[in-house]
C-alpha cells in the first residue's frame, strides 16, 4: 500500500515523522509545491519524499491533513478517487487571528486556544468530507489528539490510542494495519455516522481524550 499525505502543516508533518520513525514510505505534499518541503524531507530521511498534491492523492491510502477552510479548494481540484482509501484527519475549526474580534469573543469557549468551531448546520465533519471525495472509501482517523503528540505513539510504557471509524470494512482493516505499523493502538468506533461524531474536535465526546494502552 502506498501512502500520500495532503497537507504539510502540524498534522501532516507530525504524521510524516511518525511514519519515518518506522521506516514507512510516504509522499507528502502542500499547496506551495515539493521544493518548499526540502527541509522537512531532509529531516525525515529517505522514507518520506515530497510530491505534488496530485501525486500524494494518487496513493492507495491518502491522508487529508489540510485546514478546514482549505478543504473545498484542495479536494475539489483532484481527479476521481476510484475506490482508494481516504483518511479524514480534519476537524471543523477556524484558526483565528489573535488580533481579530473572534479571538476576544467571550461567547467562544475556544477563543483561548486560538480557534473557533465551524457551524456545519447539524452535519458532522466527515459527512462534509465524504461529499468532497466521491468514489473514495472514507475512514475517520488521526484527528482526535493534539497533533504535537502524533509523532509519539509510544508513551508511558504503552501505546497511544488512535480511534478510527468508517463504513467500508476492508478500508478500515487497511487503516488499522497502518496505525498498528506506526505504533498506535487502534480502537474501532464503528460506522462513520457514529465514530465520526464521537471523535470530532472540538466537541465530540472522545475529542482530545488521550488513552494509553499499557
């Protein structure tokens, strides 16, 4: 299985670090092109290479690791998915300018963290992402923890838990294998309609819950 990562911010780069530590090959991309990722791939070593977004999206398993505000623009420009596996690592939050009124809004419980929840009109985030990747087999994963700990699956003498959910059993099995290969302890939350809501940041019941399997 080939692996592509779309997005090289904190989520994408820390996932790439986790893969690199296990010698797992992947292609990482961003909107600025492969040359802008030279320093990152030099840090990570030979298992991680930089590519275009189209190259990353052509992999067997594609991790979507872009900001919510960029999803439509990035995913809307890609060719047909043709049954490939897409891991939705996104969350419906807006990152705030610290000098903006939103960052000082007392009615926003997340203002202190520099983010604001995006109103999805009653939908959950993977429901929206599913509409943007027609023909893909979508699995929700890698989204419920602080991205800074993604590169540290081994902690406190155990394995960090990663939740995943989806509607395609084979796709979920492949994602589970990948999570295990990185060093996480995968926990299946069931169908996307159930697990997608439970693990979604910022208000899912399991959001930011950092379980360790000892």
